């Protein structure tokens, strides 16, 4: 399993100029390698692999300016081109893919990636040599540690936590609010625990989520709160002369505010996913298998659905469960809000989104709409665990004693 550690970087002005020049070089190299592949295929139907381009790079580095740039970054750029080509052929083979999308030439590059090489270290106890990766961070004992960058030297980073595992890859990225360092480490997999407590989760736009126990998590609506400020910044940008100094300042201000909204949303989703598994001590969390890309086609709810970011929340739940040995499952979302969680009878009249209370005419159950849906989601997962069909809701799973026995 891989874990990524993110730290704030503080390069100097001289180091920034070097990094920006490296951005330009990697952009030119990526466009050159992509053009090589397309031309070789157009002229002679010759397929060029990643290893062919790496061999060509070695020839370019013999007597040219390519030698002045880090070879590890150039190899990662070639890998990026190869991955984009593989994704293109994967979309061509997929019958459901509407747009194939051949990789385009890059206008700019905002990140640098390099892999950490292994080197020999002598073990003093046994006297043998073993290959290990050198950590890219040098601790100084002060506020800022140092990150080793090929051909550049060491730059300051704010390391607020220790890295765990074997570091394999480092990425330096320029965002609207500054520089960031990403270190990818290989850590051992965590064994899955035996689920003894489970929770069903229903997401929505009124409340962000409602659990099967009736607890709710409010929807912060970060984009809605900053919408007027973003509109004003967009208006200021549109009034400036294109590519003037004030235009660039207005563009940076707009990008910073958009980045603030994205970071606020990411922080909320990560903390909410962690709270479900640890603060509330659930071993298993069950949610609906939604398709937000199809749901945003509704022009009345598209902005609210995009602001909630359910897909990102499900990814975080899956990642936290994998990292900590918990369980995360998704069930089909059909009629979870229209079916009674007590007698399993579907409502003859479809409930509107404005109706927040579910009233069953068969058994007389009155329950919050989202709470009822969360219970149905949990029942479906319990049936699947017992080997039943996904859409089947057994009478036994509605019994609390049998439901507890099912999860244990």
C-alpha cells in the first residue's frame, strides 16, 4: 500500500527561477516525446515504447543541453507520456467511452517528479551490503528541514509529521498558494478486522450525511459561501486588459480563492471520513454507489451536488478503511428513500425532495427521510453479507438482535 505525505515547501527566489526553467524544459520534452510517437505511427505504423524513448534520451544526453537537467525527472516525464498513451488505448477499447481523447500537447507543466534510487549500504553487524533508498529529507532540528532536489540542492520544507515506510517517489508542485512537496512511501498492508459494528450512510444536499443511528452531519457548502467573492473576482479579471500586469494579479487572486475553497472541502471530507471510523468506532461503513457524473446533468441541483463532492468523500472512506483495516462497502441506491425500512413496502407516491419526512401508509412508520434511507442501505449490506441478492431485504435483518449477529 502506498501513502503520500504532503509538506509545504519554501524555495528561495533563485531556486524558484531554476524550478520554473525546469518546468519549461519538461514541457518541451513531454511534447517532443509525444510528437515522436505520433509521427512514427503516421509515417510507418511504428509503435514506440517507453524503453525506446529512454534509450533515445540517453543519446540526447551525450552532447546537448539535456545533460544539464536531472535525468530522473526526464525519465518520469517519459513515463507520464507512456501512461497517457495507455489510457488513450484503454478508452478506445472501452465501448462505453464517448470521447477517446488523444493526448494533447502541454502548454505548461506545474509539477516535477523523480524516483528515489537505491544505493548500497554496509551492515555493520553482518558485514554484508544491502540496497536501500536514501531518505530525501535531511533533518536540521529547526523549524524547516531540507529536501534534496537533483541538480538543485536542498530547499526548505515545513515537515509537520514524520514519514512512514519506504520513500519511493517525490513530487514538487506549484499551486496558486505556493509550493508543495509530495513524498510517496510504500507501507505494509493492514489486515482487515472482523466487523462487529456497522453504520449505513445516506448522503444528500440538505444534510451532508445521515447515519443509520439518526445522527446528521451538516452540509458546509463552501462554494456557496464563497460564491459572491468568486463572482467579484471573475468580474475584476474580465475587466483587465488581457495578459497585462493587472490581469495576472487578478488571475492569481481568483486562483488563490478557488484553491482555498478546494482545500476547505478536502479538509472537511477527510475529517468526516476519519470520524465515522474512529470517533464513532464503526468497523464497517456502508454507502450508496452513486454516479455523480450523471446526477450533475440536473441543472437545478448540479451546483449543490458538485459542492458536496460525494465521489471524493467515498474515495476518502475507502482509503481510510484500507489504511486502518476497516471495511467500506457500497450498495445499489435504487429506491432507498422510497421504501419503508420497517415493512419493506415501497411508497405508491414518489416523494419530492422537499418532503423531509417519510410516512409509510402500510405500517404507519414516520421517520426522517434520510434516516430511513440510511437504514435501508445498512439492511442491503447485511443481506449481501449473508449471501443474499443485493436488492433483497430480509425480515431477519430488520431484527436488531439478528442484525448484530449478522455483522459479528
